[in-house]
């Protein structure tokens, strides 16, 4: 929960956020909309602890998040932005992302939740398919679902999608919406979107 949180990026500057208070129940779906520069990503930056609020506090249950070790805190969070980072490597390695201890079944289940499993299995080399520089052999929507699978494979308690559908066509956006419906109620979901269609089914807006 955010309790009377304010944030300014520059000393003596106008606040980016002023006296913001809201709670996100566990395993609920919060949608955030607003104009560019309205403070949407600033809320995410505070959750990720890239910044600390100038005033007010953020709590996990009744514990201030700044009392939780930052590595422990960030391990609870999966983050997906509109900027897609993929390696010139196999789909499996892009989902594992240097976590050699991750088993294949974890990769497959994350891909199923991200609604990319069937497409991957239709490829000649399946999860061993090398996708090229920046995932060049995949569509933008498929790349985004690989990145979502990467986040889900780490079993986060909180998943943040920060305008992750803004560059997608309507068909790809629909696939992401299916992913959201698959995982909702199993993870606390925070989705920032320009288009209301992405977050129509949110528990709170």
C-alpha cells in the first residue's frame, strides 16, 4: 500500500506525485492509466525502489518496504517494459536468462502461461530455436510474450507490465490479454497501459 506518498525528482521542483494513497490486495489486478508525464512509471520506480519517496511510506502488508533487503524485495517482482531485450540465443536460454538452475519444465510452464508455448513447439527446433539478434525471427508480440515468460519463470509475487502492449497490434495485444487472464489471481498484477482495452478486466483502475 502507498500511504500519502510524494515524490520529486529535482530538489525544490514540482512533485511528480503528491499525496498518493492506495492499496493493492494480494493477487489482485491493478490497472493504471494516465497521460504521458502523469507519474505512472514513477509509481513503478517507487515499487522497484529505484527511488525513495520524499514523503509517506510504501508497505508490504504492514512492513515498510525499505526495511526489506533490496535483493530480497526485487526477487519478489517481475518487471516487463515496452523495451524488449532478447539475446541472440535459443528461446529456452532467453527465458532462463542465465539461471542455469532453472529446469526445462519451469521454462515450458512459463511459456504456457505467456501463451507462447504452442508457437514455439511449431518451430522446427522448438525451444532450442535461436531467434537472432533482438529476436529478429519473431514478431513483436511473440518477443513480448517470451519476455513475459522470462518474468513468470521466476515465480514473482508481483508482476508489473509497464506499457508492455503499447507497441503491439490488436492481435498481439489480445494474446497478452489472454496471458493476463491466465495468471490473474495467482500473482499481484500491476499493468500500466495507454489503451483501456488492455486493462478492461482489472479489479481496480
